[in-house]
């Protein structure tokens, strides 16, 4: 009997430790992702602003005056927009990851309870 209890406690401990490890990993990933996103957003904004300043673009007329600038302008604007979107997407995706890990935890705990309950009937 004593060995069965030790196995159960060990299994439960592993389930909880896996969950804590996953949540810690998500937290650390969030910090790294946030720093990367912030740097990327600053870089794209700086490139965009430098382009506008260098080419003296203040109005649409200034942009249209030099057709070769239009393609570069669109590319830089698109990069700037995507970098800005990442500020919304990254926290949402990491939150979904946390919910997913919680779902896995609940599934493992229910499986654990089911197995323990079945073992009690077999003893």
C-alpha cells in the first residue's frame, strides 16, 4: 500500500511541476518577445521617419512628386504597421498559451483522479 501512495504523490508532483514549468517558460518568453517587439517597432518607426525626413516628405504631394519613393514608402509603412500590430498579437497569443497549458493541467488532473479511483476499486 505504501508504494502505491508514493507513486501517486510522485505522479501528482510531476503533473504540477510540469504545469509550473510551462507557465514560467511562457512568462519568460513573454518578456523576451516583448523586448524584441519593442526594439523592432522602434527600428521600423525610426526607418520610416528617417525616410520621410531624408526625402522631405510632408504631404501626399511630396510623395507623388518622386514616384520611386512610393514603393519604399509603402514597404516602410507596412513594416511599421506590422510591428505595431505585434503589440496586440503577442500578449494575446501568450495568454492563449497560458489557457492551453491550464487546459492540459486540468486534463492530466482528471486522468490522475480517474486512474486513482480505478486503482481503489482494484485494491
